[in-house]
């Protein structure tokens, strides 16, 4: 099997006395979607912030294509090929699609002028590649749907050299139809074969639709992992609930209802 | 697009006609108000507001407003305010006039107009840098930091006048325009060909049937240059993209590598530059200066920027709108000279009403662009 594109080993992250991550390891290969699942507060966002250079890990190692990395800033991480699409997307609603696409990395001509036509063309083409035909790249992002904004942020990360694409709950704020749109976008990126995708979600159905591998976090630790074929549906649900058996939960709920009806 | 793959989300945007697009531009409101004012003034003054001298006088104040409003608008687009503009004008005017009268500081001898301007500009740019640095480093609101400088700089100006000059005004400086090309550049006349042409076509005559007005004040040219550069920077350059991004969502801009602090500090320096140009044109035009110069100009500048379609919340604005706003404000401020029965205080009534209307209009524009959030 090929070397993983990104390999992380025993990442520990403490916020003062609070242990947000307690020895998390993870491998993701190119052309693979790796779902990172877990309940609220499990440490998913903390893990990706470590990968994105926002937080420095207390201990542990990060390897990209076999080389150990030390990220001191988000810049370091993005230079190393980690593209992060945060929940808030880092997008400016009042600005046009193109101006957002190239924000901070504009194509310049003489005297710092923008090569606007070329930028419009690239923004249009890159978004078309992963699924939206945006006829007017001068349109303000504020008029786009949530799914389209997500696609813009993904296309931007890929165009600027992301080898590892991290998506933090990309479907959580969207309606049904747009959620499927984003999943389709992810599958198109996966089909390129050269990008490793880390997909953070707490929606088991979405993860089962697109992911090749799964890692479950609970209270800062990995409580289970495996490939699509290894894991049974019920097992996934059990791990999603933080390792509690769904059957037990159902019993507890019955008990509460019984008490309430007394 | 040639390749149409069925119906997509983007097809749901209603196609607009050219006229609809024009009406919905952010500067359309400012434009209509301007047209109304021009017509009203034309009728109210029996055309006097736009005869040769009326035009020159109107353009003089319009250019003053335009210069500082351009600076204020650029800064507001980046999400900050500058309330120190008016005091900066007073400070810069004092600094230049004082050097012209009493010589360079620390006994460096007489000041040429160029030296007086250059030394003053160094000081005001430094002050702009200082204000900007305090704002970005402290994270305090620029409203409060620049309010502090509004008082501080006005106070420094008055104290300096009394200490060195014994009086808070300087008048009767020699007319440097006669001896210095630099003073002529800032305080002289420009576009003489316009009035020459007007004269050749049979207008622009005084009572003795000679050519009446010979040119516009030089600040007209400087306004056009400053507004032109600002327009170019905002719409065509990387810096422009950074300015919009900084004001729209600072964290998103920073996450994408935009140096938001440097952008803001640079724009505080730009408003200081605009204030200095305002003061320099005034000093070299009239050969006078006093401690009250520029009073309340910061508020006029902000009001014009807002009426021109600049959002109070940053991230959006139009230099063309600011041009229309400056024309409107300038004409109304001057109207009292052309319509004798008019009480000058109507200017402030007008500003208040138009400002309120503009804020509502801008809010609608913002909602439309951001899809109603
Ligand atoms: N900067 C921080 N300082 C202190 N505690 C933090 C910080 N960031 C996250 N945490 C804590 O770490 C835990 C994991 O949070 P997070 O990674 O956001 O979870 P998830 O994204 O899985 O919902 C939470 O209990 C949260 O309160
Ligand atoms: Mg989270």
C-alpha cells in the first residue's frame, strides 16, 4: 500500500490543565476520504486546528509525504499543502466570487494591478471542475447558496495547492439538497486521485456515503477506526454515540418516558 | 456560457436589464440627489450658481469636501473611522503657515513652500501611522482613538499658535505663488483653458466686457487626482482587493494572508495625507491660516462617504458615489451665497435628512448583496 499522504502520530493537545486531545493518530492516503467523526466537544476541531497550524500540539508528530513537519503558523501549514475549509469558510460576502477566490493571492500585472479577466476565467473554470457552472464570477458571494460557498472555498483551497483538504462540518449548516451537492463535490475531488480529504462530520449517513475510512473521537481519544468494509452499520452508530450501545440508549429513553408518564 | 448543462443554481438569479442594473448601483441614490440639487440651485439662484464665478466658487468647496471624503471613504471601506481629519487639517495648516512665517524649527533657517509642506507631511503621515498603529495594536475602536486625536491635535494646534505666534491666526503671508512653482501648484489656478474657451465662445464676461474668471482653484486638480487614484486602486489593484477584504470580514481576510493591519495603518496615513492636501491648498491659496481651520470637517467627510454609498460596517463603497456626494454637499453648503433669502443653517438640516435617508438606502443595498442576512 502506498505511503499515506499525511500521517499523524500521538497528537496531544492541552489547553492549560484541559486535555483536548490525548494521543490521536491518523493516516490519510491520496484519493481517499477519511471521515473524522465524534460528538460535539470530542476534539475534532482542535485536531484540525493542529493540522492547520492554528494550534501547536503539546506533543506528537505530523508527517506529510513521509517528512516530519512543524507548523508554527497557518501559513506554514498551507505552504506544506494543507488546505483547510473552516466552518465559517473564511469568505467575504460583499465581495465577488473572483475577488474571494483570489483573496490574499491575487494575480498581479504591472503596478500591482489585477489581471481581472484571467482571474475571472480561472475562478469560473476551477469551480466548474468540481461542480458549479458559475456564469458570472463578478457576482457577490452573498448571493450564493451555502453549498455554492462551500464549493468556492474548496475550489480555492485546491487551486492554491492543497494536497490534504480538510473540511470541517461542510454539510452541517445546509439544507438536504445542498448537502448532497457538497458530497458530490467531495467525490469529484476524490476522483482526481491526488488529494487526501479529511471530512469532519457528525452525520453518519453522510460519512457512509463518501468515506473510505473512519476514525471516531470521543473525549479527545480515538475510540475506533477502520475502513468502510471493516465496520458494520451498527458499529458506526455505536461509536458515533461515543461508544455507548444504541440498544442501551433506547432502554434509557424508554425508562425516562415511563417515568414521565407516571 | 456556451456549455449549458441543464438548470443550475445560478440560473435562478433573475436577469436584469441594463437600466435595472444602473438603478441598483450603490451610487444611484447619491446621483439622483445631486441632480435634484443642481436643478433646484439653478432655478433658485437664477443661474448665478453656475455662471463663471459661481462655478469656480462651487468647485472650490466641492473639491475640499471631495479630497477629505475620499480618504474617509477608503478608510471606512476597510472598516475604520477617522474623527481626527478636521483637527489634522488645522494642525497641518498651522504647521505650514508657522514655518512660512517663522522659519523652519530648530533654527534651520527660512522655509520654502516646498520645505514647509514636506516637513508638515512627514509629521502628519507619522501621526496617521501612530493612530493606525494604536488602533490595530490595541484593538480599541477607531472611533474612540481618533476622537482622542481630534481633541489632542486641535489642542496642540492652539497651544502652538499661542506659544510661538502669540495669536491663533496668521494672515498677510507673502504671496508665495509669485515666487514658488510649488505654491502655485497647490494654491494657484488650473484648467485656465476652460475659462479661456468659455470667453472665446462669448461668455465669462465681467461688467467691462473683459474675461472675468481665469481658472479653477488648484485643489480641483488635486481632488481629481486623489479621487482618480482611489478609484483605480479600489477597482483595479491588489491593494484594492485587500482594502475590501479587510473591511468585509477581517478574520477571513487574515486567514487568506491579507496583511490587514498594514492595510489599515496605510489608510490612516492616507486620510492624514488628504487632510494635509486640504490644508496646503488652503494656505497657499489664501496666504492665511488659523486655529479653527477644518473644524467639523471629519463629520462632513464621513457624511459624504455614507451618502455616496459607503457602508458604515465596511467592505463596500464607491468612489464615484463619493464624488456625487461631495458635489451635492458642496453645492448645498454654498447655496446661501447664491440665494440671498436662504438661511445658511438649512445646510445642516439638509445634511441630517440626507444622511438618514442614505443610511437606510445603504442598508438595503447591503441586504441585497448579502442575500438578506
Ligand atoms: N482554545 C481553547 N481553549 C480551551 N479549551 C478549548 C479550546 N478549544 C477547544 N477547547 C475545548 O476542547 C474540547 C474539544 O473541542 P472541539 O475540538 O471544538 O470539539 P468538536 O469540534 O469535536 O466539537 C471542548 O471541550 C472545548 O471546550
Ligand atoms: Mg467543531
